[in-house]
């Protein structure tokens, strides 16, 4: 029997026909994060798929939002972000990265890193411009490039250690190349970009006059005593980069969709031209609460590495007797598990099957590739309470 919704879908499709709609993103469907979280909910499965903490943000931060709402801070913020928050961001960049930034001309508060990335691309990419991205690549980059009329040039990260092959980057650069997008710590692999790689990027970007978007949303989630390397710390890159950050990751508030972009004044000015007509502003009481929390707890981001490393280690140790091959993540709150000793199935099928059969949801990583290589990884988010991580590991040990 035809499902109940079929007639309305048919009507909709006829509507598209009649209206002569031509999709600007014909190959784009619902994101894997939405799909897997919905499947997890449907099957009552543990959800280690979409990246978000299952624990709450600091109480003081949540109370501060409530207070600012009740105190009447409920109207538009300035387009560039609340001055007090931009000041605190500048202080934090100095504290953690040792750099000075002008909060008025170089920092823009945005409603989520995704919006910041979109605006940076929309502001700088013209039809026909080529943008180099590295696969597996975060899913919002390509649609943003496509909507700007740009061409996405996918280069694979090396298999195994997910590093950048700079020879390959060099040979992919053409007269139409305009931008390179990097992401470190890297989602979904959990790898981080060594400082030498940033120097290599600086050399190439300067030589070919390329712009850079550096997606650093997991900047504080770097493990085993390593430091995060930011494009903002290299003068040649700082002069041509949009560095993108997300409060969602740092303060466990992904649902607040608030982040910021740091870029030199000329790039910031162009980004703001787009931002003011995409969303105009980020949410006022949330900005005020973040500013208050950052003032009172400036050392909070520095506690995150140890906190998440303990979770990574708990999860990996609990999997010691499983059949998965594991290389502990260097950063992010994601852990890849190599299932090659267990199955030859495609990762997308396995992620679905295991959600339904074993009640554990993960993310297949082939979806982040233009040409998925033969590899057998699933991504698990370890930003979860310890009992959930142990339950998940117990399920995985039985597979
Ligand atoms: N970039 C990467 C690599 C991410 O993992 C995310 C996560 N959600 C984002 C950007 C978007 O962050 P936001 O939720 O602040 O838009
Ligand atoms: N960045 C999150 C992840 O990698 C998901 C964000 C989203 O659902 N759009 O899981």
C-alpha cells in the first residue's frame, strides 16, 4: 500500500514542476547529523552520532542567560556583536593564543560558526573561483561555496593519519584558485594540524594570493599536552584568514548557535556586509551571558582538554578488548573506530544497521568525501556522560 504521505509529496513535486524551480543545491539532502540523530531517537538508541554534549553547560552561564532575559536585554544587539563580548573574546585570544586583536574592526559575533563560514565564503567567492577543501570535509563548506557560484576542489587527506599532502595542494592550485579551507582540530578524524603545516599553508597562500578560512571550532579540545596552532599566530596567514570559532563547543551550548569570526579589518568589513543581511545579529542575552561568564571564569576553556581527554581515554580503554582498531584522537570530541576486523559492509549501511540492531548510533565518514576511499571508519562522539560511554563501549565490545 502506498504510504499516506505520497499524494502530498506528488503534489509538491508537481508544484516544483509548475513553478519551474531549479534547485541551487540539487545534490544536497538532509544532513547526516539530522538523519542519524532522528534514527537514534526512532530506535531508542544511544546517540553518539551528532556532535553535542549530553551534559549541561556551567550553571552560572545558564543562570546568566535567564538573568539577562529577565532584566530586559531582549532587543537587537549591535550588528557586529555586543561590545562587552567582543572585548572578552579579544582578552581570551590574548590569553590563549598570545595575540592582540581589535574588537571593533577584527572580531564579529555570529549566530554559529556555520553562519560565519557561510558569510566569509559569500563575501569573497565570485562565480568560477576555486576553493580547495580537504576530504573528509565538514558538510557545510561545499553548499556555501556552490551558492556563491564557486567551484569546490576536493583534495583527500592522507589515508590513515588524515594529514595534508602539500605537494598535492601545490599541484591543485590554478589561476582560478581563491581560497583554501582548513579545519583543525579536524572533524570527523580528530587529527590536528602541526605548526609546520601552517607554515606550508602560509608560504602557498602568500605565493598564490589565496584567502584562508580556518575552522577552529574545537580549538580548546587538543590532547596529550599538545597546543592548538591557530592561523592567527602566523602573520602571513593572519593577514589573509577568517578564523572561525564556536561558543557551542567551548561552553557545551551547541544549541545556542553563537560563535565569532576573527579577520583583518578589510576582510571583516566584507564579512559584515553579508552577515548583516543573512541574520543581522546573534542573540542578545546569550551574548551578554557569555561575556559575563568569560569575565568571571577566564580559565574555563583551559580546563576542557583534561576533561575531554579523560572521556576519550575512558572510552578507548573500555574498547581495549573489542575488535576495533583505535588510534586515539589528537583533538575534537570525536573518536574514529576502524571496524575492518568486523565487517566489510559500507560504513553508511553499518551505521544505520547498528543503530537499529545494537541501539548505538554513530556517523559514517564516507559522506564527507567527494570520492570515498576504501576505508572502514565510524565516528563516535565522546562528549557524553561516563556511564553512557561505558554502555556504548559494552555494546561495541560484543560486536
Ligand atoms: N565546523 C565544524 C568542523 C563543526 O564540527 C561544527 C559543528 N557543529 C561547526 C563548524 C558549526 O558550529 P556551529 O554550531 O557553531 O555553527
Ligand atoms: N558539527 C556537529 C557534528 O559534527 C553537527 C552539527 C549539525 O548537526 N549541523 O556532529
